[in-house]
C-alpha cells in the first residue's frame, strides 16, 4: 500500500517527513494541502485529517500520524533507516528535539514573517529577535559539523533530515550558506544522496503558484 503524505512545498516541516520517505525507498506519494487558502483551518481537514490543524500528516493504511519527528521515526521503524544504531539513537533524538525547538521553529516563523505575511503585519523587532535566535542555532550546528560529515554517526540520520528542513529554501530569512561553511558542506553532501530532491521538486505547492 502506498503511504500518503499530506503536505505542501513551502512547508519545511513537511519537507522533513517527505525527504525521509523519499530517501527511505518506501512507496509514498504527496497529497497537496492548500495551506495558503485555509485548508488546514477547515472543519473537513480538522475532522478527517488532523485535529491539530497542521501539516504534514502521514497516512499508511489505518495508521495516521502528524508531527514531522514522529513521521520520521515511523519511517525509520518501517524501513530500518535513519534512526541510529545502539546508543546513537538517543543522540539522533536529541538533535531532532533540538531542531524542533531551536532551529526549525525559529526558521519557519521568520521565513513566514518575511515572505508570506502582508507587510503591514510584519514587526521588524520580532524578526530581528528571531534572527538573533537563529544565528545562535546556526553557530551550534556549524561548530558541531566541523570535522564531521553527518550530525550523528557515519551516515544520514533523522538528525540530518530534521535540521535541514528549512535550509534549502530560496526565500530570504537571514540564512546565507556561505556564512556557515560546515553547514554549507553538509547540505551539499545531503543533496548528493541518491533520490534527494529540493522541497519544491519533492512536494506540490510553491510561491510561484500564487504569483509570488
């Protein structure tokens, strides 16, 4: 049975789950969520897809899961990939949780504020604060990757698939790969993995669809 991932291309959290599925070799397909036209706020979505009103949502037969980290773990359990071996699995989990709290949460919000929110609603002080938090997160990740190919161990894990979630997007939000050489090299290595695709090529939905 084909796994379905309810997702949209602009969502870095959706990308984490989609990339895990893509690189795992499991049979899957994206199902477009029209987020910018209010799909996740509709009664139909909240009743039939996800009562939390969020994407991504993975459906595999009778199993329905939301939250990218949970979906990544499901992919690992089903495919035997990306979770880490032995004690490394806890280190993988540590980085996934760090990313969700320190990196992706701030990157997603900052990118949304700068690129997708009407200008009159943008608060430059909030954006500056968020970018300061992000700089601290980039510093942690860049320092950790010095002398390493991957965040944990000797291959791609959910730590990599989580932390990269927003870092391939072209829209400006205060991240320039050239400022962070170890992150830059790591993102290049990850993009060279067989089956890797850019988020706008892996999932339906991109700003140009809305004339942006």
